C-alpha cells in the first residue's frame, strides 16, 4: 500500500477508499451516507459517538453506521484505510456498530484496500461478501424519529444550503420555541441545526466534486464564501482537501 494520503472512488460511486498516512488531530462531528469500515495500519484512532469512545489500534478495525454522528481523534500519528460502502440493509441513523475481533473481516478489508490501491476495483461478489459480514456486527438502536416537525426542519436545512438559516424561520416552521427546537434537534440528530446545514452543504459539495465541478464553483454553489472557506470546512469534517477528493474522481475515470 502506498504511504500517502489518497482517495479513490469507484465509477458507479458505490465504493470508495480513503487512506490517511500518519494523520493526527481531530475530525469534527459528522455523519456518512455510507457504511464505513476502517482498518488502522499504525498507531491508534478513537471514534467518539453516541456510545462514547471506541478505540482501535494497529491491525484492528473501526466501523461507522450510515447516519451515525461521530468524530475521529488521533493524539499521535495514525495511519489507516477506510472503505466507504453502500449498505442498503442498514437504515441511516438506526444502527450502531458492535464490532467484535473479527480477524476474517480485517483480512477482507485489507485485501479490498490493496486491490483498489493497485489500480483495480474488486468484483461485486467480494464487495457484497465484506458488506454482509460487516452487517452482522451492527444492531438496531432506539428510534430517533422525533416529533413531526423535525422532518420539516431537516428538509428545509437540506434544501436551503446556499443561504444561512434563520432561527426565527425555523421556529415558524416547527411551531415550537427556538430553545425547544435546538435542544430536541440536537438530541435527535446528534448535531445542532447549524452543524446539520453545514453537513448538507458538504454532502452536496462531495457530489459536485465527484461530478467534475471545480472547487471554486462548488464553493459558490453550496453557500461557502469562497474556495478557501470550503477547503477549511472540508478538511475539518471530511479529513481531506476538496482537491484530493476531486482527484479521486479523476483517477477513477482514467482507470
């Protein structure tokens, strides 16, 4: 495996691989739309989520369910690879990992990562086998559906990514006080309304970058002041620069 940061995206966008080499620091609270299976190659990585801190050291895995709000912390240099997989049987925001010491899964994830970094994409059967094995390590968490107004606020924040939201507008939309709104939203979604809108912007930015839209245009279309503003936020939440993320798409289409 190459000793450098990298991002690889499959042509159909159903699979991606992220590599971090000797990374340290913190990746802010965020959530993914896909299943994340990470393998630590060197050092230690902490995943901080609803169940507290989950530690993974060398040759051990960390996993994140679709929609699970979490942060990553590495106090010392840490190298890892992470597969981002479509997992339709894991409903977003409803599952939590219960990772056991599954050495077979560790070997399978390492093998897929090596195949991708060698310039090839694994066969569908190999991907499905790893996904199915990983899904056995997840369990249903209590429903976080929330009050009826929650879905309206979420839809508004996802739709209005190009303009800062106004708490007064959210109050009117929800029909509750801003204090109750913010407290309930954060408890149910795992992040504040402001953080959620930022994530909606970043999810859209990822889509645009993988479609070949430049970082400058992406910033303007997703409500960021300029490219540097997008880059700062992208780095803090995604853990990669927009340029590196976009290059993963270019390498994919040249393969």
